């Protein structure tokens, strides 16, 4: 869900440390706020609008995380630059919490394309030609295969 919320613009992009994604205070506050607003029956579109209009103090108030639960030194990671991501062209930049984000584009024609046994790509709009899709997805699948191989090597 975190990746989905990031893609929808509800969460800022995570930072990176090597190949690992890093999350911080704003991510935690926004996740809790999203769940609280969902509990009130709001749609993700309504939640996006509310979060976009909130100041950091209002966000902290809505999240209402008890004092001492979030480490005092937990800050926000430096967002990863688009060029530093191996699959950067697959992700759109998400406005940071401190800036006023633009209105989220409406999802109009969502389609799922299964790329492998563990990867499904969501495409909003008409599907590109199969060769173009394979070409565009190749770096992502290569990255996932390399990550899987590294994880197996580390487990040994």
C-alpha cells in the first residue's frame, strides 16, 4: 500500500540508502492520517485533497501519535533523485509535504499487466504495444532479478 499511496501522491517519495528505500517522520504521520481518514469513510481522492491543504502541525494533530512513540531524532530522508533510481522513468515525482501539491490526476482506465510471477504493472490508459511494454519493463525486471539474487546470496 505504501507504494500505491506514493504513486497516488498521498505520500512523498522515499529516500534511498543504497538499494533500500528510507522513510521518515512525514511518511509515518501521513500513513496514520490516511488510515484515520479512511476510518471516517473518506475516499483516497478526498484524503488527498485534505492532506494537501494541511500544514505540518495540522497533519501531526490529525495523526495524533502519542508523544514518545516516534523517535525524537527521526527526520525525513532526502528524496531520491529521478536519475539515481535504476527504474526512475517508471515513477513520477511526488510533491513533498511542505509544498502545495498539484491536484492528483484522475485514474480513468486502470489496467493490470502481469510482468512476472511477482510483478504486476498498473497502467492508466490504453495499453502500449507489447514490444514497447517489454522494452520499458526490462530495466525494472532486471533490477528485481538482481535484488532477488543479492537477497539469496545474503541469506546464505
